[in-house]
């Protein structure tokens, strides 16, 4: 076959055999762009959840640290209120007499009979800027021996 015969056959060949059409390229680009957008959305959601989990974990660790200081660095006495900061977290602690709140009145009666005072320690930890400010609340009960010479 001569060169002119090959050229004739290439010119008469259907257009599909030579490459992609513009419509096929546009459709492939659209599929790629949509897939890329979905992957970016998944990654951004994952990063948001990671940051949120870090804040919750740090708030819980800060709360644990503050609760451990009650009775040591923080006075364990009814009516005590304090607030402060720990890094990017703000906290407020309130110590009140435990009343039982109807949940278990017998524990209050038993504590009074044995000369023990029950105190409720409430802690609020906040972080973030006002439109997205987060606050978590923690509470525990602490037992203290009543003062000697004082009637329960």
C-alpha cells in the first residue's frame, strides 16, 4: 500500500476512532470535579470532628484537674465560688451543700448521722467565641468530716 492509500483510509475513517470528542472530555471533567468536591467535603468534616473531639477531651481533662484540686488548692466549703482560666478554657466552680434533690434522701440522712457533710461541686468549662461558644458542665459530691464539737 502506498502513502497516498494510507492517507485516504485515515481521512475516510470515522471521527470516533481518532480520539475523544469535546462532549466526552467535558463529561469526564464534570465527573472528576464532582468526585473531588465530595472528597474535599469529607476531609473538611473530618477535620471539624477532630477539632471538636480535641476540645471536648481537653475540657474533660481540665475538669478532672480542677476537681482534683478541690479540697487541696480550692477550699472545700459550702458557698465557695471561684472562676479562672486554664489555657483557652474559662471555668467557674460552685460548692454547695448537697440536698439529695429527691434522688436518694437516705444518703443525706446517713451522712448527718455519721457526722459527715456532703458538698456538691459544680463546674462549668467554656471555650470558643460567642457565636460558637461551647460550655460543658461537671458535677460531683464530696464528703467532709464535720468539725469536732459541732453537732451534725
